[in-house]
C-alpha cells in the first residue's frame, strides 16, 4: 500500500461542472508528501476499509467531526493587496475620483517597507481566515515591497500570484505615484520576475510573478508592448483591468479606436495564463477573443456594484466558452470573503435578469437567461479560478492540490440552521454557501499543510 503523508475522512463538496456540485459523502482523501491528492476513495471501494485499518488512530489521520464539511479552498482572482488599508471607505464616489483621491495616495506609501509589511501580513492573514487559499495580487509600483508580499505569501503558506504594478503614463498617473520611466518600469518588472521565480524554488505551495499593467490608461504603448514581451520571455501569468467602467472603456476606445480586449491582445497580453478583471463591457467579439486565447475573466460582483456602472452578463459569457473566476477586488469590493462575493454574484445576476426599472413592463425590464445559481457561483470561486490560472487547484479530486477549508456548521456562536440529521446534503451545501461566516471556517489547508485554525 502507498504510504500517504495525510489521510482525511469526511464529506466534501466540489464542482463536477459549472452547474453541478458533486457530494462526496464520507470519503477518504489520501494526500502525498507533495501536498497533492493521490487517491479519493468512496466508502464502497474495496480499498476503503484497508486504508481505514492502516491509518485510523495515527497522527496523520484526520476525521471530521459531526457537522463539519470540506470545501475546496477559494481562489481570489483579483486583490489589490495595498488597498486593504482603505477597505470600507469612499465607495460612494466615481472610479476616477476614487483612484486619485484615495487609492493612489495610499499605494504611494508602500515605498515604506515597514508600512508595507504591516498591511501585507494582515491582508494575507485575513484572506486565509476567510478560506482563500490562492490569491492573485496587485501590489504597487514599488519592486521591493511587491517582492515582500510574495515572501509573506511564501512564509504564511498561501499560494500567492503577485504583480509589481506598472504605471508609467504621465498623462494618467500623479507625479507622486508612478514609475519613474518606461525603462525603469520594465527593468524593475523583469528583476521582480526573476526574484519571485527564485523564491518559488523553496516554496511548497508555489508563488508566482505576474506581469501587471494596472490598466491601459496607466501605461504607455511602449510599456504595454514591453510587458507583453516580458510575459512571453519568462512564461508568466498576466493580469490587468479590462472594460470595467464607462470611463475606462471609453478612454481605450478613444485612444485605440477599439475595445480593451483587442488592444490588450495587440500587445501580447491575452493568453492561457491571463486574467482580466471586471470585463463588464465585453461585446461578443471581445468574448470570442477571450475564448480563443484562453484568457479568463475575473468577476468582482461587489466591486462592480460600486464602480462598474453595469452588471456583467456572466451566464452569457460562460455560454460562449469564456473561463470565469471570482474576485473580491479589495478595496473596490469591501469584503475579503468570497462567500460574500459568491452571494452577490447570484444577486446581481437575478437583478440583471429581472431588471430594476419598474416603469417598464416586466417583459422589457431585464435581460433574459442571465441568472446564475449558487452552484455556479461556487464553481467560479473554486474550479473556475483554477482553470483561469491554469493550475491544478480548486477541486477535491485526484491530481489536484489539497487546498481545503473545513467548515463547522455546529459552532455555538454561528450555528447553521440544520435541525434534521437526515437533511439532504445539497440543502446543507446551500446553507453553507449562504450562511457561513469566518468563524465557521475551523481550519484551512494549502498544499497539504495547515495554514490557519480557530481554537
């Protein structure tokens, strides 16, 4: 028999498809020393009793208590790590004003490494406590502080994909916060990529450098071209914002006479390892380009309610074959919880389908076939995010990383309304998705290592 590093026993929920949740009742999950799921064993399997006899009672055997369940760790595809310092403020002003009045001033402070360390440690701790095992981070223009964020992810056990932000356009960035020049922006980005790749060699769960033009308005053409070339040279992930708001979408059309998607593609910034945040204004040609190139959309439903001037048609984009994951967009989105964002994703989709203007007849008020279910929102937060990053994460299945959150539905201070011991497990899953609070997340594991627990 194989000798496993860890064996877990319990009931798990994982995405079988974008619309279907698979319930693995009282399964065994056998984890190898690399933190990967090597075997998933059903109670009806002949190996089940053999494995139980071999591992039960050992230190590396973990059985869930009654009322506890496994969920895959959440994958947050859009976090502005420095903006944790301003979360919950100034959400009532337009995006352009919000960036220039609040965001750029706070991000400029990350030249101070002590300040950066304090904020970055707290944001990583907070996301882990909310069940986020993988995060795709925007840092700031500062190379040293951005690398520090990667180090903190490595040390705390979170799988971090981190980008040193590029903002070299003097017309759109303030004097006090931008790259000194296009040349230094590209040189710093390449140095950052090399340093994070070196760090990754000693990090079990992986840390990854990400080429990160903030968005087209922030960057010159030469910077965008250079970043596309660096991503190809070093085979890195790429992230940016795309067609987020009326202002940003219109700016790109005025500058290039085309939509963001095609402009980004011209610079080599779309591909299998690219994730573009928001994308509310994608048209069908843009969506087809995303599907063809393998570029993923990050849906940020809470942030979109404040700054995107629209509701993104997630169901329509999914139907066209676009990969989609979920993001908190701290701090345009106030909540670090992907539970909250999954709930808002469902709510927003229902409002898009039903419409909001009651002066119109019901038949004309909304956009038909726009709703998504909580099953689909769960998929976005887990398997969809893994596919968007092209990494073996987001599912509780063989050959995937053991990234899990252990949910306790019987916690005295946050008990879920489950009164029937025979309650259908699909209903239990829905109650978890709609009602769980951070205190219900008892443990979080990344790549087979426990990284968070609540006593």
